[in-house]
């Protein structure tokens, strides 16, 4: 394999999505945040298990309509929607607009009125919550996301033509454990119902994914059970969530080959084909992407095969930048040139957030199947019908 491959295990995704759905109370509506990975195969696989999709641009809306032409409820979010995007949402009949500012609400009102239609709205609110330890906090401090509570209250009092406000949307952090996510959900629900009389609340995504330990998955059963209390207190409330990463991270693998092994000033480096221009996740999050090594047994070259010795190894890609690091110095089994390395948890915020044109290497191939099928040679990369977003 001299060209890296993205492998999507759709059976694993089906099992995972079904387990998430089963762990949630039936009253909780589950949307998938497409921004995590909009690959068509993933959207089609998820469709039977979710109540709809969260799109954050007109492009995502178009892609959803192309991929799943039968109606699949979409909500439209995003902190800076152009008039064209709002109009695209109106034309597509999006289920809910997540409105991020008073100005956006007024523009949407004018556009909906001109189109002789009604826009169904949730106001995105930036509520203060105590979120110590969360990976990426987007609420409670100054942010461009959503409105401060008093602005949302003012918006809710406006009687704008073409606008029907149903409640509140909030996405306040990512990297939340189940108890923390449930606590945040409760805080949002309490505020939305008491302050705005909301009949609907979307508490966002942000469920934690632990890249240091793939087995430590978000406790959906605990989350589902913790949501029972706010649901019981508000029997008429529609409660919605829109996770992305915790849904699709696990079904994706980025599989590549070791080109070279080097020892520089006391440190080992393994250089693989591809790099962070294909898998930006470790650069974006500053972590080591977890990986498995598949040693190659048929070396067959007349020259010696370089191999790491004692001590940690840094796994890097082919880019001419010291930032092209897939795994920081990690203790690992020896790695030799020609070995195959499969990076796990590459199903979310991976290929689709990567700076793929930097250095103009070939893109990876995209395959559907299991890691066993790929590493045993049952799947020959590049021979299946093309899949994925290219
Ligand atoms: C508004 C909104 N909803 C949902 C998500 C999905 O978050 P995650 O993938 O962490 O679950 C994001 C991610 O940034 C977001 O901004």
C-alpha cells in the first residue's frame, strides 16, 4: 500500500448509532452534526438511526439533499449565515433555523416575508455554565456564537413577521463527559423554559471522545438516564441533541505505510505516506492519534530495513513542516520501514477538515469495510467504487 487509505467501517457505525439511539429516552430527538463527517456513506448509514441532521452551511444542506433525496429533517446553524444561505434554508424548508443574532433574526424575517413563508426558529443562546475540564468551551464567555441571554430575551419579545420562535438552541462546549453533558442540558432546559417559555430545546453536541483511550467511550446510557429528570419535569418539552464527533469518530481508520525510519539527536522518527494534510485531527487538537502497527513480513529488498530501537517514537507525515505530527513521542512496539500503520478514531473531523492541497500529494483512497479486510488484502485499495468526500 503506497497510497494512504481512509477506511470506513459502516457495520461498526450501524452498531454504534443503534446503541446510542437505544440508550436515549425515546422523547430525545437525535440529530447528527454533519460537520463532523459528511461522507455520503456515513449519512446514509446514519439515516435510519437519527431524527435528522444539523447542517451549518448551504453547502451542507445541498449535500444532504443530494445524498438523501427523501425528506430528512435538517436544521440550519452557523454563526455567520449569508442571505443566500438563509434563502437556501427557506427554499429547502429546513425544520429549524438556529438564529445566532438579533440582526440575523431580522434578516430572516425580511427574507421569509418576501418568500411568503414562515421560518421556524430556535434562538442560539450563550449561557454561562460551569464547565471545568471541557475541551473547547463556546459558552458563558465572550464568543461570536449565539446571543447573550438578555439579547435572546429581547429577540423573543420581538413580534417579527415570517418568524415563529419555538425555543432555544445552545452548544456550549465539547469534550463533555456524560454527567457534565447532562448537567449542561439541564441548565439550558431550565433557563429556556423559565426565561423564554420554550417548547423546544436543542442542547447541542460536544459529547467527549477520548483519543488517549479509544475504549473509553461516552457513557450514553448514563446520559440518557440523567436526561429523564428534566424530561419528566417538562412533559411537553421537545428535547433535541446534535452530536457529531462521538457518533462517527470510531468508524474511521486512516491506514498508511511507513516510508522511512530515522534516528535524530537521540530521538526516533517514523515517516509515513500522507500526513496531517489528510488527517488534521492530531494537529488541530494537539494530540497523538491512536494507532495499530501491522508489521510487514515480505521485505524483499536488497538493502537493510530501518527499524526503531529503544525509546519513544514520533510518527510524522510527508509535509515540509515540523507541525506534521500524527503521534507525539509515544512508547510503541518497534516500527520498521514498510510496516502498515492504522490510525484509529479517524471518522470525525479528519479528512473533511484537512488542508488537503498543501504540497499537492495524491489524496488518499476511500474504502468501505473492516480493518481486518484491508490488512488481510481482501480489500484492495482503489478497486472499490469511489466513496467519501473527495
Ligand atoms: C452548533 C454545533 N452543534 C454541534 C456540534 C457538534 O459537536 P461535536 O462534534 O463535538 O459533538 C458543533 C461542533 O462544533 C457545533 O458547533
